[in-house]
């Protein structure tokens, strides 16, 4: 028991002075494990000896067998594979998905005034989002089907079909804020990190992408499949609704915009052809949840819908 | 021999299985410390981006007394609607649109992470644009687009999308006219 107390006390000291722990502080203070517990210097693959690290050091200090230490290192390796993908990598992935978006949805919609307006509304949302330092880009796709989606790295798309179906700027802001939320919450990255392509990859860096174009291509295929066909998990869609409503509110729009658009969409459900229905949860269910969220805001009175300005920009265009 | 006797006996068996859970618990605590966000103190907020204006009065068009950079800390003196009255590190007092402030100091993006624990290192490199130009798609994208035979017009569309920028004055005027952003909630 004395030894246990000693170890726990020293462990607490290590927690208080983590940098000391990093520097091998434990190695110096803890009594070495009994000789009978020492593993031979040579191991099956020699990795543990060749790459001394924190887990190795702590494990040995606690007298853990080599097998257990290796098992722990493997475990950490798996967790490491699930680490967030870096922003640089995210942008590279998003750019490739953006090329696919233009290719599959009729290309760029050729109206500079509408594009300018879209960017003004989009940037108003981005500025109050949780990733205001990320360079977001907004574009209109020349497709009549109603759809909007976000590629990683801040590439946001809306089809001209969806844009024309909106009634005011608050609705546009609501739709864009939902897509911005997908990016700030890194929903797509989270999906592919746990997917078949990257599930077994321990590092996903720019260097790794360049070195293995096939893997890069597979990741893009997986993302486009999710974005354009299967859709994200329902929970992620609901979360994007909630976060997007908050962004629209912060930006000063009436946050009911997304709900109003969904009401329009619900009327068209079963009539209009739209991949929106297959890539998003039930519209009615979303509206119900949004109502609950909106009830939590107490100071919405007077926040604008900007119907006239929207008509000036879009309907007149 | 009863279980009680076994418990009180000195450990001569060499069974040190009890060490594993302790080790795991300590490792978990350690990782928690490494990854926990910077603590935020009550009343202290941080600029979420560069160029966050602190104005003398509540009106966003009033005299600018300070401009905050990303991560700059301010002490919140009071809150009124969508505005916060703050004191900057240099002691200047004024009003800020509160949604441009964050409770957590923006991270630098660096950290030990698990790579350090496993002794492995990841290589990070900023990807250059194809052809080394400022404009144009990234090399990986160009390579991908060629492989998938995606038309040049669609690649150019992404290039234009990335190159598009709004003049700050136009953006400010847009928000002001729509009572949005720092002009929202009655502030003018």
C-alpha cells in the first residue's frame, strides 16, 4: 500500500507539473520496477526501444509489461487516427469537392449581381459564426432543383432553383447559416474520419494526400456521395439547424427564416423533384424541432426579414 | 487460505495488474490537461477575429477608441442587448458588438496532441497552387480534376469563387442598410 500511495502522490505531482512529466520527471523519481518485471531490451519489432515516448516511459515506470504498453500505444494510435483533420487539409478537400459541385449541378450561374448579393448575406453570417477567420466562399449553381450544401473548408453552394423559391433575405440567411454551421461543426470531416476510406489511416496530411492520389480521390468520392446522394446523419442536420438559427439571430436576421423556407418546401414535398428530400431529414420533423428552438429566444421582435431588399436583388434580377 | 488472508499478504506473486487501471486513470487526467481549452475568467472575453472595433458610444459609427486583434482580451464591464461595454488591455473603455467576442481564447492550432505521446510526427506543408501562381487551384485539385476529366469551366468557376472579395465599405453599408451585424437590434 505504501508503494501505491507513493505512486499516486508522484502521479499527482506529475499532473501539477506536466512539463516535468514530459521531460522524464517520472523516470527519475519513481523507483525502477523489480528486475523480474523488466522486459528484455530486444522486442519483437523493436519499435518500443527505438521510439521512446511518454507512454513508454510512464508504462515502464508503472511496471507495465511490454505487451500492455504496446497495446496502449496501439490504442492511442487508433484514437490519433480520429484526430480532427487540419484546416489546410480541410480546404484542399473542400476545393476538390467544389469542382465536383459545379460539374454535377449545371456549372456556375451566370449572374454577377445575384452572386454578389449571396456573398454579402453569407459574409454577414460568417462574421458572427464560430469560425470567422476561415475564408468562406459562396456560389450559385445553375440547377433548377432545390438544393444547398457545404463542402469542407467553407465552400457553400445554393442552386438557383432554391434561391428563386425563397421569399426574403431572412430565409436566404437561414439556409446559408445552416450550411455555414455544417462547416463550423466540421460535420463532413467528422463523417469521413470515421468512414471506410480514412478509418484505417493514421495520418491525413497534405503530404500524404500528394503521395497517395488514389486515397485522395477515394475521400472526395466518399464526400460527394454523402453530400449529393446519401446526406449527412440526421443528428448532424438537426445540429446544423440549431446552430444556423443562432448564427442568423446573431447576424441580426429574424431566425425564423429557415423554418419559413422549410414550410414552403414541405408544401412541395411529394411534388417537386429535389435531392434535398433525400439528403435531409423529414421536413415536418425539422420544423417541429426548430419551433422548440425558436421558443427559446425572447428578443426576436423587430428583427428583420428584409423582403423588399431580397426582391430588389433576386426577384428583379 | 481465505480471501482475507490473501489480501493482507505481501505481494510476492508478481501480479501487478492493479497498476494498469491507475496508469490509465492518470493518463486520462494527463490528456485532459493537455487538451483542455484555456481557462476563461469571468468577465473576460476575446476577439474572435482581427479588426474588432471598440467604439466610444453604443452607435457603431461613433468614434473608434480601439481596434482589437484576434485573441485580444477585454474585460466586460456590462452588457446591453447585443453590445458589451468593455475595457481593453491598454485601459480604454468602449462598446463592442458582442457576437464578435468569444468566451474562449482562439486557439493557435498548435499543441502536443497524441502524436507527441506516441513518438510519431506528422508532416504539415502548405499546399502550393498549381503552376506556382497566386491564382489557380491547388495541385491536388488540379490533379483530381484532370483524372476525373472535369471541364476547365468548372475548375475556373471554383477559381473565381475563391478570388471573389467584397470591399469593406460595401459590406459595412450592406449591414447598415439592413440593420444587421453591429447595426442590428436598434444600434445605428
